[in-house]
C-alpha cells in the first residue's frame, strides 16, 4: 500500500505530464540509487559528482550534486544548448546548512517524461524520507539555521526546470566547461566530471568540436561573471525558449553564439523599460540604468525579499549580498554606449 506522500507524487505526475503510468517513488532516499548498497551516506561510485560554474543561490546552503547515466548510454549534444538525456538518467542535489537538510531528485522515466521529488533529512543526518508533493512551508527547528527552511512543492520544481530548454539545470556545456570563471559567485569544487571528461568517457556524443571549452564571451572579466550569474540564476525563466516569464528579457546564455549571444542578452537589459517595478521607481524606471545601479530595477528586485517584488520569486528568503555587489560593480562601470561586447 502506498504511503500518502507517494500517492501525492503519482497524482501530481499524472496531472502535470499525462504519463500513462506512475511508478511510485521510493519512500527513502537510500533506495533511489544514490548510495552504495547497504549504505545511507556513502555515494555509489557509479554516480558522478559535478559542480556548475554558475550555481543557483539558495540562501547560502552548501550543495553537492551527482548524475547517473545508465550503462551503455550517452547524452546527445547535437543541440548544444538543449542536451538530450537518456531514459533512466538520475540526478541528485543535496542541500546542507548545519548538516544535510534536503536532497532533490530528478529522474527521466522510460516514457521520456521527467519526475521530481525532495527527500528531507532527519536531524541526525542518518536518513532522508520523501516529502509530500505539495512541499513543506517551513521546517520548525528553533535555534538552528534550518528553522523556517522551506521544502519546495513539485509544482515549484516544474516551474523552474520546465521553463528552460531542457529540464536539467546546471548540467550543460557552458556550466561544465573546464574554462571556469574565477569571479563566479559561490563557485563550487565538488566535481568528478567536466565537459572534457564527459567526452573522454564517451558519456556525451555529437558535441561540436568548437565547444571543447565554451565560455561567455563578454567584454571584461567582471561582465562575464555578472552575465554568468544571471544565466545560472535567472536564465531558466528569462530566455527565448518560450519560457513562462511574461517579460521580454533574455538572460540565458548560448554555448554557441559567442559575442552575438552576449549582445542579445545585453540588448534585452541595458536601458530597457520595465513592466514590473517598485512604486517609488516611477514610470521612467529602467531595468538596467547604465552607470547607475541605484536606479536599476534589476538590482532592486534581486535585493528585495518582498514576495510581490523579489527575484527569483522562489527558493530564497535571504538576499545574495555577494552577487549584488558584483552586479552593482558591473552596472556602475557600464556606460550607456557600451552595449556591444568585444572578444
């Protein structure tokens, strides 16, 4: 007999993607294939650790990530910005504060659909169990960094993951490039694999030769880091892939477009009018006012934690001070006449 959380997950999967069947998710994280047999903490060697160079801000939580590809399969990179992952792909992302808090799980099923789940760790860090599909509004643990921590609903996961070119965020040519950005905020190093390693192991096929070490071809190191942060934190909703965000803003970078891709992103931001702004910013407010971070709506919305104003709208209660400082420096140095990038 299924537990209540499993029933919720199955019902949600059917409602969202119309899957013809629903294989119940395991009740315990240890049964998803992350750990070695008989262990609830030792990661199986068949799962490869990876770290995107522009990680998503999650209120300072430390993260570890792993991917599993079924034996004999490979990722098809024919579309460099929209990789095709084989059926049976599994990905885990662990969030830690004073210890592990949650581990998110994504799996591509045999029929090609994706399912999403979250496992909540006990206080001792010895076991993680399946959260209900409607999430947990706030964990109650007074005196702990995890007090008030929210566990996302399955619909929240889909809102971000399914607005991108492919549901797998953070695992792409640009994010896994060995040409790492030294100024990227919150850079992580827990990685066993990068783009070149995937190719060497035969785990990726049809990758264009020119994409061995892709990078954001910005006009300066500061701009590269700023655009990379926006790509990693905002590009899954603000892009030209038919994403749900109702504004003409393109923050997703292309691994193949080079300077032209950077220019496309900059044109959508610099001196651009906005539909959504704080009342005090007035009718003439600009998304990015070159040279004036204090007058830029982008900065105001990233700094805000008012639920009606903040960006991103989900997954964070704490302002990312390091990223804000980076973006403010970049905008301050940007002039109204420097909209085009150079090599």
